[in-house]
């Protein structure tokens, strides 16, 4: 029993690092989000320190996963996805729709209305992104392009291209996002017409 616990806790560090780098977040940004010092976060990720429950709670919240997912607890056989929204400081909400580590991850984003002259903060990270607008207008700045996507429109791009998402002054926007590691793309299949 103690050996299983040791193995579980030893595996948390690499999982924490994977979750942080997948989000494109620095240790400093994660420290500000969780209240855990950057040195402690670094030691946790390197496996030089074992996490406490007081550290796991804000880390799971920041990464949008459950503590069970963070420590890779055995599956219970319950197929339901545990939908726990993650609120951003800017009024945004991210709802993780998948719960398995690795592979393509699905999220629903709700972004509040924003001034049209808002200066985008373009980011890059490894991966591929596919977005589909459900409601409102999504402003997508992708490299030199400034696009407005409306309900029913989708975009797909390599996330190494500088990009930014936002709503417009017309109101909030809701969209789905499928994010995969580099080389993983969303493949859309269309049924052939019968005829």
C-alpha cells in the first residue's frame, strides 16, 4: 500500500509540469494564480518535493482538472465527465469537456464583452487548435490577421502562430476549442450524400 502511494506521489511532478506547459503558463504566472511560490512549484514539478493537499487544490483548480486527475487516481468506471468551470480573473470561464491526460483536449470558453479597441496579447505554444463559435462574435487575432467569427464558423491553426481570442463590445462569446499536441489536428468527417 505504501509503495502504491509513493509511486502515485512521485508521478505528480511530471504531470504538473505537463499541465503547465500545455497551457503555455510560466511558473511565475502559475505562482500568481495559485499563491504557491515559484521555487516550491519548481521543486514539485522536478519531483524534489511531494505535494500537500493544500497545494493540490489550487493547482487542480488552475489547470482545470480534478485532484483525481492530478494524482492519476484509478478510474471508478463512471463515464460522466466532471464539468467544473474555471473562472478567470477577467470574467472569462473555461469549462474542460475532457478529462484524460494527453491527446486532444476539448474546452468550452465563455468570454465577457470587451472594448473593440482592446489590445490583444498574442501568445504561442506547441500544438494545434480548432475553434467553433456557438454564440456571439469571436475576435481571433492570428498572426497579422484580425478575424471576426460568428456562430457556426470554425477556424483551425498551428498554435506556434501568435494568436489571441476575445469577445467584442457587442456582447459575450461562447466557443468550443479542441487543442492537441503538435501534429494532432481535428479531423472533420462528412457523411456522403445518399442518392
